[in-house]
C-alpha cells in the first residue's frame, strides 16, 4: 500500500457510478495541481456505494512520477476514463518514497 485515503463516490445524479465498487477497483486518479493521470489499485474490506465515504488503501501503478510528491490532505479525482466518479484525500502516506518533505 502506498497511501491511505478517504474517498467519496459521487451519486449517479451527480455524474457518478450507478453501482458499488469492491476491493481491487482500478480507476484512474488525478491529483490536484498535477496534469499527470495514473491508474491506481484500491484495497478495502467492504463495498462502497455511490454517495458513501470510506477509507481505502491505494497502490499507485505508475509510481515514478509521484516520488516525493504526496502529503496528508492532498486531494485527487477518481476517474473512469474522462468521467469523474468521485474524489479522495490522502490521510496517510505509507510508502515513504512518495512522501513529500518540507
């Protein structure tokens, strides 16, 4: 696991998914103030339905770009293709190669 985050899935009426997500979900993520989009792998114990907020573990699949760039409270968009289906915020950087030092 590279970092922990709280994610919120948008409801269908807000442009989000119509169905829940489960452990192993692999969306694209795009961090604030960064044009780079990468795939991620989400780890969590139970389903997350549209409209819910839960904590998940996240593994970044294209890691090189994110070395020394993550920090607590950094926000990101959760995307399926170009469609934004949710948002997230980093609550803990677990893999220290990604942690931004001040």
